C-alpha cells in the first residue's frame, strides 16, 4: 500500500518543467500513505515524472519503487496489492522475464510487457498504478475494478497530473477552484467528479493513456454484468450456495498473504464476522493455535447503535484477540477536521470519522493490514432500500419458487404507501427533492438512484442565486443516470432485472465514492493502514452477479448466510441487518453541535462564495430547535465544505471564474 504521484508534459514548448523539489513536496503531502520509504523517477526528457511513497507489506526489504524492467525502458509505480502474484510470477519467469524484486507490484510491469494494455485483466486485487513506456512514449494510469484504491487526474494546459490524493496536486503547481455544479448535484458521490474544478477520479475498471504529442484517452477494461432477466438459471440452490462459499473462502485465503501480521475490522454483522471465522479456519490449517486480532468500534453513548457486545461474542466464538475502541462525541468532533482533510470530500454522517479513529487505534496497536467486510451489501442486496426495486418486476430467472404476483404487488404497494424513501433511515429521511421523471425513464423505473442522490443533498435554499443560475435545479438522481455508460443504460432498460440494475447503480456511486473512500482507503491510509476486502474479489463478485435476483427466502443476503453458516454464530445467522451508523449529535450543546457553530459562520459562508448565509442560518436554527436528523446531515456536509475550503485554500467562488484550475 502506497501513495503515487505522476505527471506528463504533453506540450514541451509552453510548460515550465516541474522540478524535483516540487515532486518531493507532492510526495511529502501524502507521506501518511507510505511512511516507510519513497522514490522517484524523472525521464531524461524532463517531461515525465513518477513518485512513490511506500508502506511495506510484501518484500519488506527489496520492494522499493519505482520499478523498472531489465532494459530500463518501462517504469511503474503501484499502490495496492496483487493477489496470487507468486503463481503469476513463476509463469512469467518461465516465459523468460527477469524480476528485480520479490514484491507483488512487479508482476504488473512484466504482464504489460507480455500482454500490452490487456495486462490489467490478469491482475487480481485492489490497485492504482502508473506506467511509463519510454519506447512507445506512452503513459498509462489504471484503477482497480471497484475503485478500492483512489486515483485522481487533472488534464490542464498540456500537462496530465495523477495522484492518489488531491492534496498532492497543489505542490505541483495546480490552483484549486470549486466545481459548483458537482457540489450542487452531489458529484463527489453520484459520479466521478470531485468538489474541485478540473479534478476527476479515474473511474473504477478504467485506465487512461496519454502520449507526449497530447493524445488522451479514457478506456474501460472491466465492468459488472448481470444475466438476462428472461433466461431461467438451471442451477440448484445447493450449487449456488457452494459456489459462493468456495469463492469467498479463496478470496479470504488470498488476502491473508502478507509479510506482516493481519488483523480484522469486526462489526456486529454477518459480513465481517464470516471473514473472521473463515480467516481463523485458514490460519489454523498451518498453526492450530493461531488467533486473528479483531478491532471493533463501540458507541457507549449510542445505545441501540452499539454493536460492540455482538462483535465481542463473535470474537469469542472465533477465539480471536478482541480490541474495542469506544467512540464518543468528543472524539468525533475533535477528529472531524482532520478526517475531512483526508477524505477530500464532504460527509453526511459520522461513520467515516469513526472508522478514521479506528484506523489510528489499529496503527497504534502495531498493525498495518486488516481485512474488512465492505462490498457485501452491494453484491448480495443487503440494504432494505433494494427491496422496492426487486418487486418492480417478476423474477423469471429463478428455477425455484418465487413470490406470487399477488404477494409481489401487495409488497410493492406497501412500500409505496409506507414512503419507501424512509427505508434507508437517515440516508433518505424526509429530504424533499423535486426529482425529474427523466432518471426513472432512463433506468427502467428503479428508485435506488433517488436514494443515493440524497446522500450529499442540501436544500437549494442554502445556495446563492448566482450559483443556482450556473448549475440549475439540484437533481442528483439525474447525475447518476447520466454518469452511467450508454451500454449500461441499455442493459438496464432491456436486459437486467431491476434489482440488478439497482445494484449496478450502487456499485458505481456509493461503493467507490463512499464505502471505498471515507469508509475505506482514505480513513485507513490516513494512519498507514492497508485494508483488504474479500467481498470485492472479482472472481467472487462475477459469480454472485450471475445469480438470479432472488435465491431462497426473501431475507437479506439469504444465500450468503447459508454459505457462511459454518463460520458464524447462530445469533448472527438469525440476526437482521443493522446498518453501521455512528450516533448523531445528541443535543444543541454536544461537541458536534459546537463544531457547527464554530465552522458555519457568516464569514465562512461568504468565503466559499456559493453559500447563502441566510439559508444556512435558517437550517441551523431549525436544527437547534428540532434536532432533525436530515438537517443534521446537511450541516455535516456544509461544515465539510468549509473545512475543505480552509485546508485547500480555495479562492472564493464567483460565477465567472469557476473554470478548471
């Protein structure tokens, strides 16, 4: 796990070369991602630079980067982990390749030599990488299939900039500006935009290439797919359960490979608990007394939100070493600004800040690597809000009994009459958006994009008139629908069951932009922690995506529960899902409420340039009078933007200068 920085000058006549000192300063800004060592490569032409900060996990002594091939004509920097690399390495050696290190990262370079751009399909794991081929004068940057590892780019005035984090750009000379359209439409969650003009995320499953003559391309190398909803699946339930079980066990096995100890983030749910059980069984194949170390968040002030006791019982079941971090309002409020600086995007709840604190706790315990349960709900339909989309159409793919038409219609009517937008609790709440009907028409009537779009939504009354004139009416669900590829929208309209369509939308939005960002890499790497996600092993997800919409009983993640039953307690097998939510501010004078008062002032709103103080003051008053959860979430978003503006020293927004960088 590491941090990477790169640049390519595609117009050598007009650009002032980036200096070694600038590249070093850029690397220093993301030193938390790789405190163990750093390295850089600058092409003799002075038009290409690669920088790398390293967190040593594999080949502790010999895996320094950048890595070059035998003839020093190809250079690569990698952030992440490649699994099953030893088998691939042996195959490449047999084919005549010579390796300089024993690290997993080097296989990418030799696979590129062997397969060209198709090398990416041979990689298994979470990664972001940059490669410079001097013979072909081609620069390539790629991101893993699910966006587990971050990678940002800016293509400005003849120079391409790449970095693991946005904060690495200003030392290279980039000037920051607000992307007001992205902010109003929820771009940091709904698509590949960021809050900053001209800075985008490389989409998951994509790579970009550029040449010294200026050719620039964004290409997809992988995408999720689902079966035709009209074709019956011939497999038995038993076969499907075993298919899930065997692939999940193998995914965990691959992610236990490390030259340093591996722990686990353990919650009170099935996902992380089954990983703990599977990992323990695998470790004890070689050492019968092996124990995994489990790290858990507890909310002693959160009452029903505290999963600490359940996690502790699971740890006892697995005979794991159990460590618990108690999260208080004071800790969250104190850490909020630092967390937002690392997330580089706003948050609508305090979950990410809690995980941020947990990662520090793990680092202080002497660990660098943990397993996590992220990605399960996005593939096994674990969220309650997926249910209305499942009910939109009959399930014709299953070869076993499904809901009758009457039962399906009754359940769908229940959801519609019971305000289905409340199904995800504080994510949707009572937020009112004048949604356009167009997204539903584009996406076969599914409602999941509306719920996702509300995640960073703030009432339009807080924005200045000039900002709204620039962006139009907020419609984040339209941003989601528009951000999907035309091919995906065609399959949603004609081929995929609505549940699969909803899962696809979740996998393109909340998963890479939320769960893998502020609930994943950014909070973890802020404290030099590498998290590994077995549920996002693409061999597993491709199998799960190919299952019929409904498998077995209408219980969330039923097939996963059956597959992992040998590895979890009966309590967890029977327990309904409890989404991970850190408690909100509890009263007007809680530390988080005080944070709102400190950060959301007339001066700070005017400094942003796109917030209307009267509107902000109004919703703050409403919150302090009512304690409304939705307003609380909006205040977290606005506070986040104030902090980002301060940390990145973003100039005040004006209607006529909101251009890229």
